[in-house]
């Protein structure tokens, strides 16, 4: 039962929305998962969705599910491409993974209009600029 599972705080795992120039000299935006732990994370599930309001009307995106077998220490993985059309929404990434036999679970939410030029910082693990959520 869920009440019998001990959930420890998530540490060392980051979700980043980063941009990079493409061949047409325009920005492509991608969502990355970074493992900053000293140990691999395994059986990684990520659920992504967007939700919120636009012009006082409710909007939501499809829910996408992603699976990665393992991320080694210091490794990163592209979760998905994200379009600027949804930056005005809450963009939620629910990450679950195992370290050994222990399950870890956390929602990373990029609030509306947080994915903007002013919030970009260098993300050394990617060699890109992005919005970092820890």
C-alpha cells in the first residue's frame, strides 16, 4: 500500500528547460533531466503536462509519459521538446525513479511565464542556457 512506502526527499535531480540555436539560427527548446547524484538513478518515469488559463479560458496539453532505464551520475537525458506556445501554462514534470530499492518522487512545476529570457542562466552540465528547477 502507498502508506507503507517511505518517500525520501529528492536531491541531486534537476529538470531544466534549455534552448539552443538550430541550423536556421532559431531557438529550439528542450526539457532535460539531469542526475547530479554520485549514484545512478534507475527505472525513471517522467509524466509531463501543461495546464492553466489563456484569456480566462482553461487550457491543457496532452499528458505525455516517458521512461528511461537508467541515468548515470552526471548524465543528462532529453525528456521532450517544448514549444514556446505553452510557456504561458504551468508546465509540470512528475519524476519518479529508484536508487537501489528506494523510490523517489517529485513534481517540478514551471509556473506561467517563468520560461523567459530574464530567467535564463548558464547550465554547465548541458553547456546551454536554461531555466533550472531543483
